[in-house]
């Protein structure tokens, strides 16, 4: 007699033997013991008696157990052992769980990040966790098609983060490429997305380039009424041609007043990880005007590690928004000038208004990577004498702009660019 839902629900273990069996037909029965209620199927395959587990009640209802029984009997009719089929399906499920987008992405990140900077590695994973894992993370790579990937990226695109969208396209491509290499998928759908996303419109950091406006900025810095440490950060941003991060994270041990030199360790420069580990420090000759700022700061912050410590705690450098906030306070919008814009300002004004300084010297002071036939020579050379002269000339020219003299500066002497390798 077939079982009923009411009987299955109410039946109790009679506390005898290994358990009580109640048949339902077709080889299926309910096993009731002290631990619970279990669905089982007895069958014969190739002359051998076997038992297949169909599930546990109440998670698997009577109707669902019967459905699984019928599926098993269909397999038997096709000459397939249901138990073997179940083991294969379980193994495939386990493999699929290990081949999901998130699992493969995290595995790739753990492997590749050994050669990345700490900041880039964190940014890479943060983008995945925010924008890709919530939608694709639990999906096996083999099931993710190009249209679905495009739809996920367009979620980011719709919020206006166009550059982030293209970055995610690139990082997703790295994951699928790693999946190909490790046998988790057979193709990389990212290649089919070419032209499907809105293009990135390159925007340079806003910067003041007109000499008169630069002069106005310098006068505003001179009269800045905020924190004196912030005022010095603004002044040194104009003088030193450094990235904002190098300004705000500057440490007192890097400053040599006797040699008029700032020495930034390679690990603190914007470089690839192997370059950080093996590269030379970046030398910044200090003009008298820069030294004056630093001597003033020494009285204020010289007791600590950072030249520009956080106002809250001296254990950290100032916030990365401090200089930008000061520029806004001075009346300059984000479309006019930013902390990073000081570098573009210096490079452009030096090229256009100070004749006689060669571009290679400026690029070396900016610590830009070099390409082309002279690339390796620039990478190995310091050009220290030329850079020291340039930094002094630049500081003096800023004084002229501050005073209202906007005429170009003609260098009488045009030094020859000589690549002298540093030996110590």
C-alpha cells in the first residue's frame, strides 16, 4: 500500500532494531530510526542489489522522493546506474562550486598580487567585491555569456562610472584568462565586448597654466589664512613637482638641510612592485624657497615622523583631501585646480615660459617612466646638476609670477643634457 503524507508525518520510530521500513512501491521505502526519517530506493543493476539514498524527510517530501525514484528508474531503463550517476553529478557540482567567478577571481588575485603594489591589489579586489561578485560571483565561468557580462558592466556604466566600467572589463578579462589557463573555462567572453561600452573621455587633472592665474594662485597661497602646515603644503606643491601623495607622506628623515636635498625611498614612489623593491630613491633638489618652508615646518612638526602630520594624530600623514580643500577655500573650483594639477602646471609653464630647460630634465624630476631609444639612459641617469639648476630657476620664476612679472624667462646658459649615472 502506498504511503500518505499524513502517515509519513506522524509515524514514529518503534525503538526496535536498526529502524522501521515502510514501502511505497517501485522499490522505494521510508526508513525510520532514532536519527530521523530517510527515503531509500532498492534496485538491481547488472545482477547486484543496490540501495540509493533519495533524501531526508521533511526536507524531501513524499512527492519529491517519488519524483527522484522515477528519475532513477528512468536511468535504469537507459542502462545507467543511478548511484554512479549521483556520484558524478555530485562531483560536477563540487567542481562547479570551485569554478565560480568569485572563486577563480580570488585565486587569481592571490597569485598575481604578489607582483602588485599593496594599493593596486586592494583596489582590484575592492572593485570586484562591489560591482562583479554580487551579480556573477556564484556563477561557474562556463555559464557566463557575453550578454550577461555586458549587462553587469552596464550597471556600473549607468551610474556614470565610465572609467571604472572599462577597468572592470579588463579585470574580468584577467579572471577568464586565468580560468582558461587553469582549465576552468574554454573561452574568454570579454574579447567580444570590444566597442560595446561607452568610451572613456580622457580628462587631464585641472591645472592653472596661464602665468597671470598662476601668479594669483601664489599670492593666494602667501595670504592663506588656514593652518600654517596646510599653507606650507600648498607652497611646496608648487615648488617641488611631486605627486600629492609624496607631498603629504613626506617624512623628516628624507630631508637633508645641509645638502639641500629631499630623498624619497623607492618604496614610496609610484612604481611597480619590483621597481619599488629594486629601484633607486627619487632625489628632489631643494631651492632656498623650499628650504625656507621646511625650516618653518621643522619648528611645528619636526618632533614627529611626518612633515605634514594629520591634525588628529601625528601617527598618520595629512588627509589626501587637505590640499584640495584648501584650494576650494581659496576660491578655486575642482574644474580649475587640484592638488595633482601642480605637476601639470609646473611642467607646462616651464616648457612654455622658461626657455633653455630641456624636457628630459623636467621628466626626470617628475619621475616619469621613459620610452624610446633614450629610455634606458634616462632611467639609469640622475641629471642631478641640471635638475638642481632647474629647481632653483623654477622657484625664482614663481617669485616673479607672485610679484606680478609675467614675462617669459630666457636662460642665458643652456646646459648640455649629460646622463651621469649615480654610483652611491
